[in-house]
C-alpha cells in the first residue's frame, strides 16, 4: 500500500484496515521518526513530512511490516507488545538496525565499511592500487566520527535534562 504519511495516519485514525494495516499509535510513531530523520539528515529537497510517500508491505510475520519512505528511508514496524519503529540500514534487503539517525550513520554495524559515494575518483583508470581500501577506511572513520558526535550530543542533552530535574527537586524540597 502506497500513500502519503498524512493519509496513512488518517486511515489508521479511522481504523480502515484496507487503507492502513497499522494502529494509530504506530502510524504516529512512524510519522514522528520520519520527521526526526528529515530534520537530522537535512532532507530539505524532499517533500514536507506530511507529503512524503510511504509504502507499507508485509514481511511474512503478521506482527511486522516494512515501511519505505520516499524510496530510501526504511523502517521495521512491530505490532506485538509495544508497537515499535526501528530505523533500518540503508543497504537494500538488510534488516540490520542503523547505528544512528544522521546521514552518515544510517548503515548498520555490518555495513559501516561500505564506501560513501564520492570518496573514490570518478574514472576507473584514476583508481590506483589501495585506493578502495583507503576509501573504505576513510568512509568508516567519517561514519564513526558522525556516530560519536550523535552520541555526545545525546549525552549533553540528557545531562541537561538531569540538571533540570535536580533543580526542580531542590525547589520543591
């Protein structure tokens, strides 16, 4: 089933299973994940989050679906127990969870070594022995640095939240 994210959420809200196999909470969680990814990856050339197209397909498991947004962002949707949205690796047919939320951290652990486009020369005759290995090392370094930056930013944000909570506790004491 292919629709916009707005149509998917509306269909889930009305409970029409033929238009949306997802419950409302999972449709909203998918919408939120896409909006976060659009902002984190600076996908400003893409349509607004509400107008992004999403294709929902089954995986063979009645409690799991694959959502592909704008033909590139991939998410695993799980219905059993707590509904969950998992960001998937950008590598086609890979069900590995991405290591982060940014453009460079969208691969899984197994695909961190894939070469980022643009690291090798364009013409094949310009590639010297060892260039592919060097590009793979440089690509991995770039991805690990981006992943580390994401983790450090999240840590700083959480530490700020903890300081606010501690401040509120001391005010009420």
